[in-house]
C-alpha cells in the first residue's frame, strides 16, 4: 500500500465517508505514541473489513512522509485509511494531511469554555467505538459550540449521561478522585484517555469510569479535556458555570499533577526519527 495524494471517485471514502483516520502529534523528536494510534486504526480496520499494513510498515510510511515533507514543529499529521471499492477492485489507500496545531499557550493557562450541546450522542451507534472519517456530526457540533462562544462542545448521550467532546474526551476531579465517562456512554476510546488513566493509576489517584449526569460535572473541583493534540486542556467554564484553574505549578491540583506526569511521559516515550 503506497500513500497517495489523490482519491478515486469510486473510493468509498469519497462516496460515503467510509474510512478511518488518526491524528498524530509531530515534534522535533518525531511522532508521538505511534503504537497506540496504529492499534486503534487496526481495530477499526478489522471492524470495517479493511486491510491495514503491519505496525512496523505503517510506522515506516509515517516517518518517511515526515522526512520527505519537512514542516515547522510542532504540527498535526492526519493519517487516513480509505474504504477503497471492492466492486471496482480498488484497494484501500493511505493519505497524509498536515495542519498547524489549533491550541494556544494561553488556553493551557486560562482554560477553555465548553458548551453543552442540545443534540445527544447516540451511544448505541457502531461508529462511537472507531475513529471514523464519517465526521460531519462532530464538525457541526463543534461549529455550534463556536457560535455559542465556546472552544469545544460537550455531548450528553441519549440517556442524559455525559459522553464526550466533539473532538476530545472529558475528565473531572472531585475530592481528589478522577472521574471519566465509561466507554458505554458513547465516548471514543481516545489514545490520550487511556494514557491519562494509566498515569492516574501510577500516581495512585483513585479512578472511576462510569455514567455521570451534568450535575456531577458541575460540582467538580477541576475539569479537563484530552486528545492527541491538546494533551491535557483545563476547562474554565461550562455554559455559564465557572471552574477554578490551578496555576501551572500547583502541586495540590490533581489535573496539574497529571499534566506534569504526561509531559514527562511525552519526553520519555516520543519516538525519534531514524
């Protein structure tokens, strides 16, 4: 499978949004957490009946693209696996797309605002468990949040439980306990979500994955979002309800402790380019 810059009009990605994607953070030392991204794409490919390269081959394609297409660091690299077209004997394709990071240093200091979306997340949809290119629902929800003076939207599911952001996973801390919606809420199994859960366990922070109402969230001491590009992003407001944001060096803050551990993990686990 050779990466391509063009897509056949018969490819199911073009016709139906049938495909998968991963968004990688690229810094001076290379792509971050390639293993986790490949594992999720491979799981999605199995679910959709698509062929994906072995992990080492996939990683080599990513690194080759980075080397042959230099850009100022850091940046985001989207890796897309198209659906191909079995009826036209068209195999799946790998496509790459670069973009700048959308987050600012001020947001990590001051926090972002969330908007509770009026439309629900369908936790019963088969798409919630994979990183699908069928992303229109997410884009429309994100735009609605922006129109309401928020940087991110937050979905409740059809049962009224907190699910996820339009492009991020949600965590909150109450009385030094870390809470996050379980996967049955309809949230995507995020790569950074899993890393944060692992880090919390290593820091001996009590963790609960469950089903929570918005009232549970609004009584939290700290709220933050995660994805592969933002890492850990503090939340300062949900609709009109404010939350305190601990200073970057505040050791008593569970969020800042996790942020510090996450930054150390990035330095340790980043894969240098060969």
